[in-house]
C-alpha cells in the first residue's frame, strides 16, 4: 500500500483550467492489479461574464468558481513501462467563490453545480526516488456525462510505501 499527495491540473472543454490537490492511496491487490482512491479538492470555473454598473458608467468582469470534493474509485493496472487506471470519480460541490468588483449583491445567488459522477482514464509512469518514495507524472482524460464536458489533465503525485 502507498499513500501520498497528488497535484492535479485539468484543462476542461468549457471551464478552462481547474487546479486541484489531495491525498492519494494505492492498494495492490494482486500481481499487476490494484485500486486507487483518495480525497481531492478542485477549483472549477463556473461562469465568466461582464456586467454593467449602476447608471451604465462602469463595466465589471466577474468570475464564479465552484469548489469541488472528488473521491476516485479507480481500477489500476501497474507495469514497468506504463500504468493505467480507469473508473468513476464522485464529485460533490463544497462551496463557491466570486471574483468581481461589481457591487451588485445578485451575484451571490449563483447556484453551484450539483453532485455528479466523472469518468476518468489515466496513464502514468512510476519513478522510484528512494527505497520507499515514488514520483509519478500522469496524463489523463475526464468526461462529465451530466454536463457533456470533459478535459485533459496533467497530474503529479509523490507517494510513500506504507506497508
């Protein structure tokens, strides 16, 4: 079993760059097979728009971000040249933030995306740093069926063998 930290960067089709980070856990069940899970936070752009100020004298750019909690449940195949993982990711809204100079309080009424399931496939290579530490760059592809959205991701994890 290995556990560590993972930094994620997803370039989505509609929402732009969605950075994230979290705790990753790998469990090897037999030979080359195993499971991957963890708990991750992601900041995804929800909306970007311009609003006109009172009296039409000002123009404000506003960006609304959705903060997400993600829990992957992935099957993982390990080999020396490339690792492969595939499966669903449970995706839950945990908050939102609004970047704007617009004084209009109506911007606070944005509803966050609902909980959803993401389908993901990832390819990685594991580098052994020391006896029990591993560095793993990863590329992947995500698809959100509920929003017909998806994207490519570049991730990197640093793990330690626990037992």
